[in-house]
């Protein structure tokens, strides 16, 4: 996609936010759930689907693979339409890495499939070796050539698979493949992100027998599946981004997000920085401190601090008193936003996997460029904190994961608009 499609998000800072914001459905739960509809020929109704480019791309993928998809606002109905195809084309996979999630569902249903390799992106090479290792354990013969994964099998067989790393995508792909694998599959050291558990809940609603015990998932070969009507949880990372925004300039924000349990690590860190936070079944209420305190953050798989909120958090720490150390343990190059933040006056030194952030009295607005989704969000937050005009380009990155972020922040009192 064209990075400089001209649109810019402009922020005249500093802004003090006040009011309530709601978030849309979880992008990273909906994407695997849409892929999982390939497992069944029954009707699937998925509700609380956000209006994001990534979702539209996944819907196009389902249509190419033989599904009929009707979308009405945030409700998506998926039904069988033509015979299931076995090829996921490169032009869609390169737009949406998560398209690789169709591989597991297809592998369980077709003896021959061809899925384009996703390739890397700004935050890392994004390998899929763990996905392929698990599918081989289930009996798939896999070759990689010409940028495609070619998978053959005479039907998958249940297996015991140990994931060397609790990969979100590998867990999701292997759970979906196991639904049609003969017998029983035990997947160990799985990811436990809430979005992964949403996929598990969706499959259970569909009639798949799955047992969850800590980070081990046991999946049984499914018999007759049934139509499913599932409402997806709200987006944890969007909610976390607004939570971080609520810590800036002594803002006071209510986030209408009922699953605050899924953001415990972030809430704890915000409290360490001096924020006053309370939660109830309706949402999260934050009052930012007059002066932010520095802290240490280390990203890790759930329930640790989510890597997707590392970039927004650095924007908050840029004006915290003292020196903060953020260590990104998940992706190999997820600091592209730091160079942009330094253009706004932030003092950041990258040392190996860590970013050493020396708090400054204030940031100043500047033209900056989003290089990836969460890095783009961090530049907007920095623009809220900064004195003067910030112009964020590379807006399409941001729109992939945040529904109505400009309108939401404007409704909270920010002086922000799109040009
Ligand atoms: C999912 O990506 C999310 N995407 C990411 O969100 C999120 O950052 C990530 O999980 C971690 O929580 C979706 O859910 C669509 P991983 P995924 O497999 O599945 C290595 C966002 O901003 N790895 O857990 O790709 C990999 O290189 C996006 O919404 C292997 O080495 O994450 C990475 O270093 C960004 N081999 C680490 O594991 C493999 O086979 C985490 O990857 C697979 C992964």
C-alpha cells in the first residue's frame, strides 16, 4: 500500500483530555475468528466487528476461498458459497500478515493447500517456523517455494506439539488445524492472550471440544459442527492506548472497556507512574498525575506487559521525571517510533533490546511519520503532550488498528484533525 497517501493527522498541543471514550471490537480477536469460519460449512455470525482495513482484507480473503460474507455495521455473517479453495493469494497476504491464519483452518480440510508467505514488516521478520513445525507434527508435508507454503497431507492426525515460544499466531493456526485432525491434539506452551481465548471460545460455540489447562490446549477432532453466533470482546490494545493517553498532562478519562482484567500489567505500570486508576465492570477511570514518574517496563507474553502498548507507553515516559528503561522482548525491531519521538525533543537511547528514556520537561510539535500501527499511535499521543503543532503522516498504518481515533480524541477535548 502507498505509505504517503497524503493524509495527515494534525495535533495542536498540549491537550488535557477529559470525558468518556468507547472502543470498538478487538481486531486481534476478530481476525483469527474470521479465519476459523473456514473450518465449518455452517453459518457463522460474528458481532462487534470493528470497521478497519485489516478486517475488510480478511473478509476479501474468505470470499476468495469460497465463503459468502454479508456485513451490516459491526455484524458479519459468513456462509458457505462455493467449494473451499486451497490457495491464499500473495496480493492479499502482503496486505495483511494475519491472512496466514487461514493456513491452519484450510490444512484441516483440504489435502493440498498453497498459502503465500506473509513476509516481514516494520517491526520484524515475522517468521512462521513454529506454525509449520506444528503442522508437520500433524502429518502435513510442507515445502516452501516461490514465496508460498505448499502443504500436502492425507488428512491431519492429532499430535502432541510443544511450542518453543508461546506464539499467538502459531497457537491460533494449530488450534484451528487440530479441529479436523484425527483423534486428539495437545498443544503445550501456548499463548494465553485474551484474543487467543476468544478464538477458543468461538470454536467451542461451534461445537469443537477444547480443554484449556494453563498454557496447554487439548483439541479433539470435531464431529458435527453447529451454526454459531458470537460477540467479540472490545479491543484491549485500543483501550490500553486511551488509558495511556489519560496519563498525559493530568487528563481525566473514562474508558468504556469492561475487560479491565486483561490490562492489569498496563494498569499497574500506569499507577507506578503516578496515575490514579479505578476500574469496575463498566470501564476504567484514570486521572493522570501533575508530574509523571519514570518506571521500568519489560514486554512479555500475556499476562505480561503487551508489546503492542510499548510504543504508546514510551510517549508517556518521554516527559516523566527521571530515567525509564523499556525492554522489548517480543519483536526484534519495534523502536522505529523512537527516532520520530526524538524529533519532538524526546531523549531516548536504544541499547540492544532496551530504550533508555530520560524524561524531558516537555516535547515540541514537529512533522513525524508513522512506520507501523502502534508506533503511529505513539506519535499521536506525543502530539497531545507536545507544545505546538505535530503533523503525523503514514496515517494508513494507524487506521489499520484504531477505529475513529481522531474523532474519539477530539471528543475528549484534543485539538486534532485530519488533512
Ligand atoms: C500477534 O502477532 C498480534 N497480531 C500482534 O499484534 C502482537 O504484537 C503479537 O501477536 C504479540 O502479542 C495479531 O494477532 C493479528 P507471535 P503474531 O507469533 O501472531 C516470533 C498489532 O499491532 N515467532 O506471538 O505474529 C515472532 O518473530 C500486531 O496489532 C517466531 O519466531 O505474534 C515474534 O518475535 C503487531 N516463529 C514473536 O514470536 C513463529 O513461528 C511473537 O510473535 C512465530 C512467531
